[in-house]
């Protein structure tokens, strides 16, 4: 895992990503990770509101490629990376307050 991610409050849309990043739900030293899975949140707007209300540093969305264009705009967050495979996409958004820490 990149050093820049170790001290961030991160919200994940799917627990699969947490498994691959070896992060667990809860608070671990300086690191806070959160799973915010809501199957009814089709455009991920609820996760965006949750992130804003809880001053989350990064949002990680895991979804089908067919849904990635319906991801709502996250106020005060910028997309810094997208990964795609045949069926799934991962998009990483970082708070504008934390953006200066990332070299992308």
C-alpha cells in the first residue's frame, strides 16, 4: 500500500476493495477505514454525502463498467485514478484538502 494512503480516512463502496488493500473497518492508529455499502445507492450520491459529512479524505468506488458513468459528482473531491478490467471499474477520489499530498 502506498505511504500516502496510510493516514487517510477512506470510505469504500465495497468490501472487496478493503480486502485487496488489506485495510479493515475501524480505527487503527492514525488510519480510519470505513465501509459504506448501500445497494440502493445507484449513483453513489449517499456515499458522497457521507464522505462530506464525516470529512473523509478519500472515496473508493467499485462498480460495474456500465454504472461508472452514472457516478454522481462529489463536491470537494477530485477523481485521481481509475482502474478498469473487463467488467468492473475502480475510481479513487481525493478530498481537495488532501490533494496536494498525492503525486498522480
